[in-house]
């Protein structure tokens, strides 16, 4: 089953514009990660945000996390044609059990396809 | 460092054939995993390993076997290929775990594109 769901499924913008992608998830998490995949290539890790963090930055990337809404967003500022790729969110879900709390395996969403036109 | 390497890049099999997808990493990572990627399905976890000699099933393990005899290598075996196993397969590794949980970023290989006729 899919823990994370990205929105929109596809996004097309002009170079220089900002791109915002959203991720919603179903259960509590330990952390949430964003990955990029260029066509025909493997995934590349972009940023990790833990459940006790609300915002992280890395270069032109900004990630926010709202655990009350179970959602995250990835903002790419001043986009470039080279940012054209698929972007995936992935979560480490928290699994409550009788003895305490354990965590599940990293679970990926279906991704957002971003196209940046020069 | 080469990172995570996978071979072959492409493979075509006939139904019923068996084969092994190779994965190796040179980062001394404890955690290694196999995913398959299908259109509209994202990545789904097949099997994973938290260290040499220890493996466990993921979300979609049927039809696949794994073993982990060394820290570096984590091969995926298809026992009797079926058309439903046509997919792109990714191997990934991570440098630390806690009870098998991927708290940290994963490093992915370039993938193997498998077609089963």
C-alpha cells in the first residue's frame, strides 16, 4: 500500500518559476525524505526532514512538514531546465504496538513529474 | 567510490527462466534493499538486509530470493520468471540502521530493466 501520495501528478512550468510539490501520508512518521529521479536513472536523495522538524533548506530546495495535517511540501525556487525529473516523497511510518512504538520500512509515493521549459 | 552498482543494465527473459540480478556497494553500508518500479506504482520494497547473513521480506517478495553473504553484495534471484515481473529493479543501500529501520538517506544504483516474455 502507498503511504505517501504526491500532488500534482505532473507539473509543467517555465524556467525561473518556482515549483511546489505536495506529499500527503496516512500514518505517523519518524521522518520524510524527498528523492529525484531523472529519466532512466536511479533515485537521488535530496533532503530528509524528521518528525520534530518543520522546515529545512538545501540550496534552492525548501521542504516543510506539517505533522498535524500529515503533509509535506517541496519547493524548488528559480527552477532550471535541469530540474526536469520525477520527484518522490518517502516516509518511515511509525507502527504503534502493545509494547511501544516501532517503525516500518521506507515507503515511496507515486511521484510528481516536473517539466521545466527553457 | 563507485557507490551502488547493478548488473546487468538490461535483460530479456522467457517465462520460466531464472536469473540473478547483481548489486554491490563499496560504502560499507549495513542496510541494503531491492525495489521494483512499475508505472503508476512508485517503488515497492521486495527484500532487504540489515547486515551480512540477515535478510527479510518487504512488500512484494513472492517470486524472488535474496542472500547476503558479504557486506558488499546483495544479489536478487528470480526463481521462475513471469511476465508480471517485467519491471525496473533498483538496489539501494544505507549506512546505518536501527533494528532495520532506514533512518537515513538511501543511495540507489542505476537500475536493471527486465522484460519477461
